[in-house]
């Protein structure tokens, strides 16, 4: 009998022992059972979230391709019986649509730039100096974020009229900055806390000023977090409706106001409204895809400190 066979025979005859294959199977079975169940639960949760968040937008897209009779059918059906681009043609031919898109883009860009220019030094000062007044300031910023926009809408309209800025993109951008600035400060403060203070000190040793250290060292390191704050500020302005309705009349109307105008005294025009809303969502989707890598880097910026 060969040596391997003798070893197997002795192992099998030993009391309380099992063959090596049995031990390996008993050790591997729990892991093999846990992994598939964990993956199944994770993918199930992700699928449910995608359905909950994505179904309204998918239904909007499908409605934009329906004929007017299909859009108001009772009971409603998901897929259009006849696919048509009539709603898109009617929506894009509506007077003022092109100017509204330009106004929305101009206002969102101005609001985003203003929010970042003010929020970056504010958040950096709060995190670097660590004073009590800085903590009070950032708490006050959170409190102002809780104030409903309708509470300051009418005073803001009066202020813009006294400054002769009513019905201008500048006035609307200032109003949108009041919405996005507190959130931008809070986001950037959490990102700047993940940037080591030693980087600032090294820049100061090399002869840079505080502002120079912020611009040349801290901002490039925290660029992912700044991209996250930028896209949130852009979305806050791009989707805002109340200030756009109060502060604009004809020249600076934004796309949300134009979309709301499809509700007339004769009824709600579902087809053109959903078509224009679908077109209006394209810049946001493109911006998110363009900044996707920056956003991921910003969200993981605070995962490891040091």
C-alpha cells in the first residue's frame, strides 16, 4: 500500500476525525451560502430603489411620445399605442421656449458661481480656524436653509424692484444663491475637514499666503467635493420655480415657468408639457455624467483622513 493511502486510512480510522475533504466542505458551505444571499438582498434593494426613483421619469418620457387621446386615457396605459414626436414639435415651437432655456442656463451658472465663490472661503475659514463664532456662523447658515422661500419671496421682490433688477437673470441668480449657499457651506465644510491642515502649513512655509494656500493647495485637493457642491447648487437653481415666478415677467422667464404655462383654462396639455420637461432634463443628465468621476471622488473624500 502506498504512503498516501496509508495516511488516508489512518486519518479515517482515527476517532473523532473526518476526511480532509469533509472538513473543507464544512468550512466552505457557510461562506458559499452567505455570499449569494447577501448579493441577492443587495441587488433586490438596488432594483427597488431604481424602480421607485426611475419610474416617474420613465413614465414622463413615455407620455411625451403619446398622442393627446392616449395621454388622457382612462384607465391610463404605460406604453403609447402610437409613437409620435408631435408633442416635441409643439413644445419647441411654443413662443419663448428658446429664450427660457437660455435664461435658465444663465441664471443657474451665475447662481452656482456665486455660491462657490462665497461658500469656499466661508467653509475653509470655519474648518481651519475652529472658533466658536465660526460654529455659530455655520449653524446660522443651517437655520437660514430651514426658512421657506415663500417667507422671503415678497420682500425680495420689493428689494429687487428698488434696485431696478426686477425681471433680470441677475436678480433671479441672487435669489437662487440664498437657497444654495447654506447647503454649499455645509457640504464644503465637511469636505475641507478631510483635507489635512499640514498641507496649508506646508504651503505657508513655502511662502504662500492663506489665500494662496487655499487656491493653490486646498481647492485642487478638494476639487471632488467642490464639484458635488457645484452640481447641487446648479440643480437648486435649475429646478427652482417660486422665485422664477415672482421675479420674472417676460424677458427673463425660465423654463419651469414656461412648462407651467401649459396649464391653461382649457385644461392641462400633458403631451407638450412632458415633452418640454424631458428636453429640460437633458442638460442636468449631461452635467451629471460629465462630473461623475469628480462626484465619486468628492463623496469618498472623507472616507480616509491623514
